[in-house]
C-alpha cells in the first residue's frame, strides 16, 4: 500500500528524483568526455556531482523517516553505500588521471546507475501521476 503524500512531500520526492536524473546525465557526459574532447565541461560536472552527493545524503534522512515502515525503500536507500565506496576510491586516486577515468567509467558511474535504477523503481509509484 502506498503512503499518502502531502503536497510538500510529493514536491520533495519529485525534486529528489530530478536531482538523481541530473547526476546520471552528468556522469554520462563525464564518461563521454574521456573520449570526445569537444565535451569540455567534464571536470566542472564532476565537481557538480560531488556537490550533489551531500544533498542526496540529506534527502535520505527525510526519505528514511517518511518510509520507516517500508523495508524495501529503506534497503535501497542504504545501498547508496556501494556508490559512496566508489566515490571514496575516486577521491583517493583523484590525481592519477587514467585511474580516475577508469574508476568513474567502470566503477562509480555503473554503481550509481544501478542504484539509481533501483531507487527510481521505488519512487516512481509516488511521483508518476
């Protein structure tokens, strides 16, 4: 059974979902910029992605409270730790460009994309009207 959301909660979830899609698009661009040198905004977008992560984390506190009875949603929210692990690995290797590109394209972005797909499945019933 779906929770009944207030308008404020609906807007919050919609904005959270939009933020995740924006991060996904940024990652897609960043990975393409490794081989397409006309895409020159990759580094700036990577900075934006890292600025978005704390927003995602703070949204998770609200979502966890809102969905405290929904074990599936709670688990999917917690699964962001797989993304955080790859982000940590990236930070540790940030100055080594080839390694950095490898981590983003083979580990961090795939981890995010998989997690995003899973959380989006949980969010969609609430935000698609």
